[in-house]
C-alpha cells in the first residue's frame, strides 16, 4: 500500500475541515474488516506483519481525522505549516491573559468548596471556547486565510492542554 | 504426515478438516477451556464432569505436579509447595510481590530476571512456569475431548494487564507448547459471548470482577464489530480480597489471630471463602474456625460482610465512572450491562452495579464460563474455521506508554485507550559530540513520576554514527500489536543507519531463559526437543503453503503466469524440504517462500483496501460471483 497517501484519501473522504463523523466511523470499520490482523491470522507471517502496520496506520488516520484539533493541525501540515514543533507566532496579549486566568482557576479548583462542580464548570467553559475556535478555523481554512487558520490552531492547542489538565484533576478526584 | 486438506475459496472446510481451536480463561482462582463443537461454544469438562479447574498447582519432589482439585485438596497440609492465585504474580517484580507477601504462604526468592521465584520441593518455580503447568493441564483435557493435537488457542487476560503481565502470559503459553493465536481481553471475550447471541447494535458495559482482578470495558457493537471505546480496572482487586477481609474479621472476632501458622492461615481463607459463598443465598452463617489447635464458633451476617467489602465495591464503581468518561459516553447511553467473573455473584456487587448504571445487569450466561466461551468463539474464527464470519474485535491499549525524561518524569507517547495495533515514532538527539549510544527507559502507567509507573524495559541504542551533539536524529518507533504487546525499533535519520536495540525487560524472562526452561522440561519429560522442533517447523511449513494456495485461488488475477509458476515452484521446493526431517532446512525454506511471496502479500493488501473503499466487502463480491 501507498502509506504516503494522505489520511483523507486513505479513508476515502474529501479533504476539508468539515467531516461527517458517521461516514468516517463507517469507513473506518469497513477498512478494519479488511486490514485487521485477526483477518489475516491464518495467513503468512508477512501478511500478518503487513496487517499490523496497515491497521496501525489506519488507527492513526482515524484518530487524526476524528479529533477537530488534530484534523486542523493535519490540514495545515498538508499545506506545509507545522504547528506542533515550531516556535509559536505571537498570540494577542488579551488571549494570553485570559489563558493565565483560566489556568489559575483550574489550579485552584481542587481546593474550592465543591471541586467537582467547579471542574465541571471549567470543562464546559473550555469546551465552548474550543467550539468557537473550531468555527474560526473552519472559516479561515475555507477562505484560504492560512495565517488566521494557524492562529486558531495555536489557540486550540492552548485550550486543549488546559482541557487535559482539567481531565487529569478530575481523574485525581476519582482516585480519592 | 497428514495430507493437506484445502477447501475451495468461499466454502467452509469439510467437518473433518475443522481445526481444533480452544479458548482458555486462565483465571486467578479457577481456569477453564472451551471450544466450538457443532457450531456451539461449550466449556470442556474433565473425566469427573468438572468444568472449572482450580488454578492451583502442588509440586512434589519426584512425581509430576498435581494441578486443580487434587492440588487444592492438599493445600492445607502442604502450604509451601501448593501454589494458588499465581496470576497475581505474573509479570510483577519481586518487590511488588513482597507487598502482597504477608498474605502469601510461599517462600519467595528473587531471581536474575527480576521476577520472583517460588521455592518448592521440585525446585524454584517462576510464576510463568506455574501458569504453564495450569495451561498444560487444560490443553491435555482439550486434546482428550477433541481427539487430537490442538491447532491454536486464544488465552484471555484482564483488560487492565500491562505489557509485562501480558508477556508473562504469552511466555507461559509457549512453555506449555500452545500455538497462541491471540491474547484476548476478558471483558471483550465476554462481550463476544453475549453479543453474538443478541446481534445488537449499541454501547454495552462489561463489569468483570474475578478472583484477583477487576476490569470494566465500554464497547460499541456494530454488525459483528466489537469496538472497545475505553477500558479500566485494577489488577489487584477481586474476590480474593473479599475473602481476605472476611478472614481478618473472623480472626479478630475469634481471638485466634496470634495462633496463626501458614497451614491454618490457608484454612481460615478457605473458611472465609465458604462463608462468602453461603452468604449469597443465606442471611446469616455460622461456622467453626480452627487455628493452632483451637476451635471457635463464628457468626457472620450478610450485612456485616457487605460493610466489610463496601470500600472495594466503591473502588470498582469509581473505575467505571472513569472508563465512561474516557469513552466519552454518558451512563444513559449504555444499552446493556454484562456481569462477568465469579465475584459478581455477591449480591451487594450486583445491586451496586445495577444502581450505578440504572439498569439490571445481564447474568444469563454463567459468569464463570462466559469468558472462556467468548475466547473459544474467537479462536474458531482466528484458526480459519469460519471464513465468512463478520466478527471483528477492536481493542485498546489499557495503560499509557511513556518514556523517562529529565528529573524522573514520564513523557507519554501512547495514551491509554488508544486503539491497537498502534505505532508511534519519537525523535531523539544526542547531547554530546561523538555520542554513539543512548539509554531509553520505557514505562507504563498514568502517573507523572517514574517511580509511580511500572517499569517495562530499558533499551540501549547503540551504533549511532558519531556526530556533533544534536546532529544525530534517532527515530524510535514504538509498536503495540493486537495482543497489546510492545516492540521497539530505531533508525538514525540522517544516515539511515538502523541502530541496534538491547532490550532488558524489567520483570520478565529473556528468550534464553525460556529456551532453557523448555529444554529442562523436556529433560524431565524424557521427550526429544529436536522432535518437537521438527514437528513445529513442519506444521508451520504446511500452514504457509496452505495459506498461499488459498490466497492464489482467491486472487489469481493479481499474478502473471510467470509469477504464479514461480510461486508453485517455491511451494514444491518447501514440500520436498518437509520430507527431509531437518528442521533447520525447513525453517530456511519457510523463510525463502515468505520472501518469494512478499510482493503477492502486498498486492493482496492493496486490493483489500480498494475493495473496502469502494464499499464492497469480499463477502459481497463472492456473493455476486456465485
């Protein structure tokens, strides 16, 4: 197989940010039915090894397209813009200030009077801001404004990191 | 040698050509073996009609070990040589095991492998060897029931088993001489046993509380595809812990705690288990406790027992909550709750799970047998008995994989609940001029500190081309296969040199150690290792010839005349080698045929992808052709 085909082509979907999740899931299952190592269990070792590699590639493609942030990052990387390793362009001070405040609130949540409710509130807040940024990205991407699209992704990265911090704190609460 | 029997493509093999495949539930307390017979998966009984084999091995000085009920019967009089609950020790370090040590009556010795070793009259035994003895007993039972050598086995493991615990289980299968088709997660096996009956679509939760382990899995079912969305659990929580808490309570209540010796400790645990089981039906139980030559009457009510285990039950529900969150599923979206494992017979457990999910859990299949039955169904598919089956199990990595970074921190590379197989690459660079080697420490777990995660292995990357600091870029690829097992490869990017990797599993047996154990076992069994090697290679050679013939019959159009003739010649060559009875030459011939058919395997895989994308499955295409 040509593993250099992009993930959209590999899953037989049009290249773009808007994606039909049900269609994606159904194509994923159809490919799994063909590629999964269990489908090749009584074949040669070579076919079994190929199956493992192909399924790993499929899982990566599926995970990338399923997540809005990873899909956006991937679209930009197809356009030659790496958002994950390079140094970030300057984000506006208002956004950064807001992030710092949010971060402080998250850090203080476990000590608050009702930690679970507080974390739930922050989680919902982060989710709604992410939603806004996703539509910002979709607009920018469709109109070919790559710089703006990149900015939206950088901001999404901030919020996604915050989201995982909230999740980690929720996890800790479960452990107690 | 048996003649090869090849079914026409699209047709099921004739009944007499069916392969013998089994599913094995290797449990903490009890083990089972099941197989599909006449289209139905059933557990296999021993000569006395018993299906459950107690996971107990009693070693003896000169005779072979006793396994199962006979071993259990002698546990009280011979506690040091009778090993039970060995699953708890699989893949664990000697230190971790000492944490459990107070409860275990065995004499432990550390070994070179970092694994604990159990001192018995038959010598030191690793947990892998003890498990292999249990597997051998089950395999023997299956051979007798099915009337011949086994072609393959699926062995179940708790979903929450880490890499070391899975590897240890795989090693035990190898020691027992089983052809392991797949390590299957227990809750997924249970879902198969239920799901295939019901043909449902929707999200189900499997709550699996066994003797020593707890698992929760959230799965989405869709036309035969079982997609695990998230899994969680605790590999050191189960019915044994209920017994232990109750035993402590009994000792306290009776005032006999000071009179405890290893053999009466076993007696107290056995008594506790019996009381627990009786409390499933009865409100109050009265029994006699004996320790150190004294006997006292003890009384336990169900309410008292439930109060004792409540913290453990709560712990399992917290894990359920987390798994739901990881799956991105709300409790109300769960269509069915399936109960697995003997400990789900405890009324309080059933009630608590029912309350948590807001629906009565399924208990229609015997919770002790459901895992083995699911494993047998998958074994039947994997061995090739059901070429038209729609069943497909998509599982996930239960615990995050990470690397040690500066300051004793762990950087996650593959997060928990990532679907497997998965491959992730990570780039490293050198920090000194001319540096040619680099150490990498792989860990598994969710915590941030190295000391809080399980150490899986240490790798040393060698043969890095000497360059200025930061110039060499080494890409290390971590691959987890469908069994949930990790492998690692490395490449220097600027020169393309493949760096060699030395693996030192933190708590496992090296390949050499296993080879040695195999040799030893043959010496004791007075069998010939050469004969076994020959048989293995012959079977493998036949398997790959059959596979290639079937593939050529299915996809002949992918080959030119010359290519097909070339492959035929290679197969004829290997068939000649099979007759030479020289396993090294057969192995070389297998390698040669594999190389020669590489291009064909790739073309077939490409064709599979185009078929899937064009919306046709092979089944549909076959149907159209007929």
